[in-house]
C-alpha cells in the first residue's frame, strides 16, 4: 500500500491529478460499455437511425405484395367491418393461388371459430324449426372451407406472442422443424409467456406458422425484428422467415449460435445474420404504396396477374382503426405488415445490415487510443488547437462508422469512443476550471478594497452577464389573448378604473396558472400574456407543463365567468363573458438578456416564438381555444386529447406546419365520443389532402351528426368552405395539402 501511495504521488507530480482521474475515467467507460446499460444502447441505436434516414434502402426489386385490408375494403358493404367471414378469406386465398402467388401469409390470427359458422348461427336464431336448424348444423363450417382453401395452396398462418398464458399449448398441433449449430440458442431468444394460435383445423391445414409479433425499442421505434423466438415453451420462427422456409421448400430452420449469442438463422439458399438475440436489423426503404393491392380488388378479380405471380404475398391491414401502425427510423407511420414485407425484401435482395462480432473490439481500441492521446496531449494545446484536433478526431470516428455502413452495411458504433473521449476532455476542462476559481479568489482579494462586494462578485463570477447576448435552447412558448376584449373595454369608457380592475382580475389567475406550472412570464401586452418554459431553469417536461397551464387557464376563466355572471345578475348590469385563446409552440429559441446597454430584459426570440403568436391568433378561426404546434402535440399526445386541425403555411415562413387542438385532458382522450370525432376528423383530413372532396364532405356530414355538442362546428364550416372553393378552383398539381394563412 505504501508503494502504491508513493507511485500515485509520483504520477500526480509528474503528470497531474487531472490525468490520473482521466485514466480512471477511461477504465470506467470500458466497464460501462461492457455492461451496456439501456441509455448507452439507445444512444447507439439513435446513431444507426440517423444512418438509415440519410441512406435508406433503395429497392432493386419488389418480390413481395401486400393484400391490404384497407379502408376501401372495410367500407365495402359486401365485406363490412373486420373480422370477415372465413368463406371470404378462403376466396382471397383461392384467387391469389390462381394468380400464381408463391407463398401466402397472414399478418392476422384466427384464434376463434368463425362466428358465422352455420352451426353457431343455428343456435343463435330464435323461432327456428328443428328441421331447418338441423340442416344448418349439417352444413360444412366456414373454418373448414378456409382450411380446404389453405390446403390447396402454400399458406403461412400468423401467430402472436403474449405476455401471459391464456390456454394450454396443444402439443398435437404442428410446429416448424429446427436444427441448432453451436451453443444452445434458446437462452438468448426473446421469450413470450403465452402463445395465441389459430383454431386447430386451420393450423393442421397450413404449410407453416410464424409469429408476427414485433417488439419495438424503448422509444417505440421498430428497428429490429426477431427472426426466431420462444413462446409458451415453443421455439417459433417469425412470420417473414417462415415464409422464406416455405418458399424454399426447406424442412427445417438452421440456427447458429456461440457463447455470445445467436449469430444467424438460415434456410436453403438464405443465411440471415442477426444480433445476439436473434433479431434482424431491418434496412428500411421508404413506404412503398406500389406493393399494396386492396383485398376487395382481389376478391373482385380486379388485380393484374403480374402483381401476384411469383410473389410472396402478405395479407394484413393499413387501416388506422385496426391498430397495426408502427414507427420506423424512416417513417413515423408504417403498417406492421409492411415491416414484415421489408424484412423479406432485404433478405431476398441481399440488402441486409448487421453488427459484426468484432465491432466491440473496434470500439474499445478506438476509445483507448483516442483517450490516451487526449490525456497526453490535451493539456499542452491551446483552446483553439484543442477544438480543431477534437473535431478532426470526431470526424474520423463518424466517417469510419459511416463508411462501414454505406459500403459494407455493417453497424460500427462511434458513440462510445466519442463519449469516452469527450468525458476525458471535459474532465480536463473541469480541472482547468478549478484552477480558474483559485485565480478568481485572488481577484476578490485584490479588488475587494476598491469595488462594492456585489460588483466584485459579478466580476469574479460572470462578467459576461453585463453584456447583451443569449443562449439557444428548446423551449415551449405561450401566447394568450382575450377574445373580443376591444368590445368589452368599450363598455368601460366611463369607468377606466373598472377596466383596470377587470384586467387585474383575470390576469392574476392566468398568471398564477402559468407560474404554478413552472412557467416564466415574459411580458403583458394589454390583455395578452406572453410566457415560456425551460428557461431560465431547465424543465424536462416543459411541453407538458405548458399544456397543463393552458388547460388550467381555461378552467380559471370559466370559474371567473361564473362569478362575474352571478355578480351581474345581482347588480342588474350587463354581463359579457371573457373568452381566452391560447397558442403554444415548441422549438429552438434564443433566450437571455436583451435590450440596450442601459436597460435590458430577460426575454426570448426566434421563429418558434412567432409561430406561437400566429397559432394563438388562429384559435378563433378553428373554434378551439388552445392550438399547439406539432412538436408540442407530439410530446404530450399520451396525456391530452389531441386533435389534428390543419397543415398550414404561415405568412412569412417557408415550411408548412401541422397544427393541433387540445380538446381536454387524458379522460377526454379516452372517451368514446372523442375517439369517434377524432377518427372522423382523421378520415376527413385524409380525403381532403388526397383531393377526395366528396369523401371529405361525407366525413364532415357524419361528423356533424356525431358532434352533438357542436364542438367542431367552426372546423367543419371552415373545411366545407375550402372544399367547395377547391371544387370550383382546384389547387395546383404539386399541392401538398397545406393551406396558406393570409394574415399574421
């Protein structure tokens, strides 16, 4: 121990305590990388997301077709809402087989008997004579009809992994054959406690069975799709990989694994590399509407043979109402069935990305080399040189990672060596800061006799605070205004003190609502308030707090209006209610001391501020008191009743913005009435933006009938007027659905 202390002191004298601490950091980061906690993983996958966005997969072939249970099919009166009779599904399989489909797979599960089976229907009808009832029960079931169609083709049935066991697994039902090479792979696979299978008659008839369950990452984005999984004790392939097995005529799936985990899964002619848990990194292409055909068109024979012949066919849904929409690195909304299609396309065209086993060795070597270089040379460089050299190293790391991805489709992470090196660099800066603090104490001692204590402290701590300037940060901005306040103020022409009292009376609760939710009041502009969140103090939930404050403000105004109405009745004078409009927007702003060199205030500037002001001005037009920008809405969508209103081009801005209304808190969002209105509004907007004017007007009409409280009356009136105008004067061919606001 004594020798160790002597060695440590010698090292500290020779190289400084800062370098000793940095060496400890280098070792600590290596330990953290080996542990690989969730935040490190998330940072890494976000980096890979960026690569995918920059360089998405370019389709060289389209070997997959999706038969879409879309809105068009669901709206067809001959089919109706899902689930459809199994006889209709059988017709789809028969038609696809006749058109030359190689393999047909279902991204849905038929876990219960068809409710329209003749024997079930016979038991549900009242006042049915026994002879007719017996004849109905003697008819073949719809499930058997579907099973016969499945036997006449090559069909893979979809199954679902569940978090809980719902029924014992029938060991008599068939499973896919597996072969293992190397270590036992099951401990590395994702494990689902339960398994939801199809009815036995369908399972027995199918050529294959696969899990269509997709596990998003912690942030809800689907980056990897498991190729092999455990479900209720059974080892199951994914739906897409089982399609490959059936298409190649392979009897088994080969799983290769070592002590680090699963390496690959393969069938005859295909070897798919995976991560340690058996997941494939999907190299996504952008959404491709050309691979979709409508299910009703398949039934009616309106699909050209080349769409189906020699193709792998997936049957699934893009309907929003059937809740199979996923988020991917390249698309915020992609149907789950297309994720399976992208897996198949990647495998069939060889466009697969993977993380090599030697990737972690490259990361460790880079972190060690760069860390040691910074520890040795950084204290010798000046600030400018250090920044330039650091930028060169960072560029080399990013460039190397990008080279491996773009040229070899290999995922090599640069975030770990970059974080490690940055932490060491910041540690050296911290020790430099400690030395500067000692120098500041000398300044206090030297100037303490000549300046006031307050000025000395400012000089020693932050002399830059005395000059103009600011900082950039993401903030949420609020503008609120009282509707029709000019009319209200005119009624106080002979009573200016009464007007002042009224303003203070409503500004006080509005201000309290903002401050109670961690907001900062920027300024009052007559009856209007400007406020912001996430400055000067950090607020990680600034979007949520701003929206909570906006709803609180409306509630406080409602309470004030009730009190004023009661006072008006008791005093026998006219009552004019106060109505508040609020605009919220989130974005990067400049915040700090602004003004002249004689007087300045703490305020905020930026495009996001201007947009918040414009949104507040539009609240009257759309009939909702709270209108928010897209970033704000996305951050709080799980906590409030969010309704998309429009895609607008604000005067003075080049980029359009999707705007939303806050119709209430979480209880409103979960109400059946709001869900119906939101779905109708989504349908109306979809038709409107696709130039389906009649469809949009029909959706508006259904919305009016549903909206008994007439909450959306102004919104429907606005769109109806626009659509009628567009029917007479259609928008240009390159119209993207955006509406240009004529006023600020």
